[in-house]
């Protein structure tokens, strides 16, 4: 079975879309980066290197230093599918990130987005 196209897309090619979505709603690149760091455990330096070297989505998540255990608390619909019901583990990780960016664009507080409250 062929891999889904998004697995082989470079993270750097999608990242600007995350930032644009956030900025259109008055949020910042720094908040996008904070979400990515929270979800994956990457440092800011790691994230910048990933963006520079065009790491694909699959590698991005497979090599994440520490996927946040609280990510399992992420619920809701993204792209017409409930993230908690996605059976393919890699797709679920990608959709968790999509959902967090969506929450940022919908003016949720960082405290709620990062599941600290």
C-alpha cells in the first residue's frame, strides 16, 4: 500500500501555511512554534534545522524527541474526521498538529491549546 502523500511532503513546505493561518487570526509565529515544541519535544533550534533541511512529515514525527503524552487529550474534528478516531498512528499525529493550529486560529488561549488547564 502506498504511503499517503502528506507523509512524504516536507514539513517546511507546510509550516508557512500554519503560520499564515495563525497570523490571519491575530496570532503569532512564536505561538505556532510553541505548539510544535509542546507536541513533539523539539527545541527551537531543532525546529529551525528541520525547516532548513526539508525533513518530511513522517521523519518529523518519527524522530520527535518526546511526543507529549497530553496530545491524547486532543479531541474534535479536523478535515471532517474526529482526530481521536483516526486509526493510522502517523496520520493521527499529523492531524493532532492540524487541530492545535486550528484551535490557535480560533482564538483559544495557549493554556487551553496546550492542555494545561
